[in-house]
């Protein structure tokens, strides 16, 4: 049974009860949560999306994320029957479990146009978005009142390791003062302990995902020709390249386009003015080569803003117009991160005719 809340106003030695009731509007409760999601008592990011439409046309009230990259689908009970609210939450879970990084970027972009998902996440949690995002998810039903049937169903599902819970809000008013009291049907820590989490896949110590922003600062056709990946315009974009070392394998992705190349790192990251390439049998500075990028020499004397470049021996590349993309492939706005997603690795290798031990020539 959920905890019953009582509130009393003390008047000397007397305790005067403050009347409680259901909140006057579920819509108002949704607005309260959107304004301050912390009232749930969970360490969530400000909403990733509100009124998020699933693949099947259903609408999730609120979609949130925590510091570990786990997702929370939050649904208000409104006037639904116990059967309907639980079935709806489970239906949402069947969609949420497949969301990848690129999907969340798209959802957040629709919810907060002009605000980047990556930057917002890092501002909130003080760390980049995990590269193994959405390994687990939670389903939360928000209600201002709860019937015994819903309570029994939620408790039953939790016993069988379904990550679902109910948070109950009670509205109290004392004159012009309004109060909101919260109780959980099941302790959230207990639900998490019962649910069988997906194991976070270990990194294979070799494969990296690299996001290559093709534009005036760097062009993919130059990277293919001279053998490199690059990032710049600020430490947030370039610092992760320093994790790349000789022998690592990179899977290169152009945002909103797809995967365009796989190769082996042959050296460490360095500022572009220190990077040399071979052209017509001679080693020359990259900035003196025949580049398509018009501004790769930006901020040359500022190591925090200039382009940083990593040498790569390509196994397979394709032009930007032939990028490989399909639903649920890993995508991330960080320039370089560990690639743990085995499905992405397998699909890209297969598409490019590569295997871990028998790589096709470019």
C-alpha cells in the first residue's frame, strides 16, 4: 500500500489537519513536473521530450534521462482504467527500449529547438553523454489517486522484474498556501534492484566511433585522400581525439548522413599545424596540401580552438553521398568515444565488406 500522507498545522498545542485532495488537473501536474522534474526525487535531466510520439502514434507524456544514460518514460494516469494505464506504459516501454543516441538528439531537438542534447546533458551532470546510452529504462505512472486494481497490477509486474512503478501526488491547501506531497507505491531502489538490467557491454579495447563534422573546418574528401580524422572549434570537440592511439580502429560517422569509413589509427592527435602528409612523394604540412576545406587553418595559435588531427590508414571509405545509415545504429555527438555496440560494428563491417580479421582494401 502507498504511504498515506497527513499534514497538520500546529497552533500551540493543537494540531489542525490540512485537507488533502486530488490535484485539480492532471495537466497542471504535468506542467509542475516539466518545470521541476526533481519533485520526483530522482536525479533526472530536465525533460528530453514532452508529448513524444512513438513509432505507433502513441504519445508519451514525459521522456527523461539520468546521468547513466538510462531512460524514464513518465505517464500520467489521467482518467484511464487500471488495465489501460498499465498496458499503455508497457507499450511505451516496448518502444523506448530501442531508442539510441541519434533518436534522443532528434527528440530533444524537437522539444528544445536550438539547444543541443549533448551540451545540455553535460551542463546538467558535469560529464558527457555515456557512449552506451539506454542500457536500461524505467516506466513511471504518475497519479493523483490510485485504485487497488492498479496497485495490485503494478506490484505483480514488479515482482516479475518489469521496471514499472507509480508515484502518487496529493494536493493540500491551507488558505492561499498550496502543498504537494509525494509517495511511491514501491521504493524506487527496490524496483531497480528487482529489475534485471542489461549488462553494459565491455569495450573491446580497440574500436572507436568518430563523429566527423564535414564543413569549412574539415572536409571528408580531404580526410579520405590524406588519411586522417579531425575535430576542432573548442576543447569539447577536440579533447576526445586524444584517446585515440596507434592500433585503434575508427568507425567514422558524418552527422545526419551515416557511416563513411573504417580505418586503423597510426599515430596520436596533434594540432593541425604540426600534421604532415605525403603528396606527390613528398612529406608536406597538411595545411600546404590541396585541401577542399576552406578554413582548416582557423585559430592556429590557440590549442583549445584549432583543429586537432589524427592519422588513419583507411580500410574502407565511401564518399559522403554513399554514407551507410539504418535505424538503431550507434550515433553520438562526441567526436570520439568507445564503440561498444556490437550490432553497429557488425552492420558497418558487413556493409563495407569488412571483418575484424580480413579487412577489404579501400
